C-alpha cells in the first residue's frame, strides 16, 4: 500500500474508532448542550500547520543491544492540534525504526470489538444507586450519549469522563501521541502493533470487587469536581512538554492519586504491574531484529521499575536523548 493510500485509510479508521465506535453519537449530543468543541479532524491542513511549528515534546531514549538500536518514547494520551507533528529528535528516531509499538494501537480496526468483548467477559460492578446516578449525570455533563454507556464498565465510564474533561482546555484524545504515532507509522509504511491486549489493560484498570469499584468511581468523580483533575493534568502537560524527568520521578508526590488504599492499588496495577510485560514485549521484538519505536505513557518511564531501568537491567545500553 502506498503512503498516500495508507494515510487516507488511517484517517477513515481513526474517525470510525475514536468517534463512531468509542463514543457513538457524541457530535449529535453536543448540539443540544453547552459542550466543548469537537476535535479538529486530522486533515493535511492540520498536519501542515503543526509541522510549521514542530518541536520535540515528551521523553526519548535510545536502547541498544545485539548490534542495533530501538527507542523508548514517553507519550501523552491527549494533545493539541498544534502538536500533531514530531520534532527533529522524534522524527529521526522514527526514521531509524521499522516497527511502531504502542500500548494499544488506536487505529486498529479490531480494538473496539476486542475491548467490548473483554468488558463483557467480566461481571459489571454493582454501584450504590446514588453513586450510579452521580456517574450518569457526570457522563451526560461530559456531552456523551447515554447509549455509549451500554456494556461499558463503571470504572471505564469514570475514566472516560475524566479523560474527556480536558476538551474544554483544547486537549483531545484524537490529538494524543498514540494517534499521531499510529498515523505516522502507517503513512511511512511501518509496522504498527499493540504491545498489550485490551484484556490485559482492563485487568489493570478495573476493580477487583464492587467495593473497590465504588471507591474508584467516587474518587475519580470527587477529583473531577474539586479541580484536582485539571490541576494534575496541567502539571503533567508541563512536565511532559519540557521532558522534565526529575519532576516525573516525583510523580506520586504531586499526582494527588495515592491518598487511599484504592488509589495506591490502582496506580500499582496501572504502572509497575504492567511495566514488566511491556518490557518483555519490547525486548522480544528487538531480539527478533526489529528496530522498535515504543511509545508508552510517560509515567511508565520513571523510577527503578520504569521501562528504561528494566531494559538496562536486561543488558540494554540505555541513552537519554531528551
């Protein structure tokens, strides 16, 4: 498939997955309420405008073993339209790669189906009636259609509301690092793969029982209502944009996400619990001779259990590039 054909195909799949599949009918709901604007579509004009002011953002490492190199890149799951072009260091790392590895490839046509199947395989959490109603109202206030909640775990509903709350600040999932990297990979004829499965991610994100689910949902809604979500996201963006690894290492000190047992269990599952598996997958691909550009959430890169440290312990030479 030529690059131009891959680009057009990627745009179609992107729209289908991020809008029709994940939150069907959202645009119609926006017309009825005071809702944040839709994301600017990923057109050639958008990419050209971003490229005119492109600069490096995020954290980047080169990891080498066995006579060739791969790269680790700390991503941000939301972004601005003006960020939809890589800077020179990231461009060079992408050119040196033949495989783009993402936690989950957002342009994979099977992603929504597999995620829905994985959620359907788990019994839904039973929330107290008052909390369920509070979640329903938060979902509606986020301008998401009621039918999109069907089959979605309560914890995932709360996570979705939190993630989409940043749209009023001009931050969109469609403009996040993973979408950009997937588009660039496909447009450049590279292999784009998921490093994890939806089932594995859900295992980390969903609670172990009803009580934990209720605590998680209530905690996320509390943090959204009292401004903690907005405060922490602003801080995270500043750290990510400036590639401030020292501040990222202090993430648990300022994330306001470890105040309860439920919070701490969730963060441990989400980060340290997944990092060994991500390192296994990156190492296996590299050992096969692939030159991997692994784009994984920036929080997975910090500390002695972060991906750079884990790969260093496996005999890789790890060089910080940004």
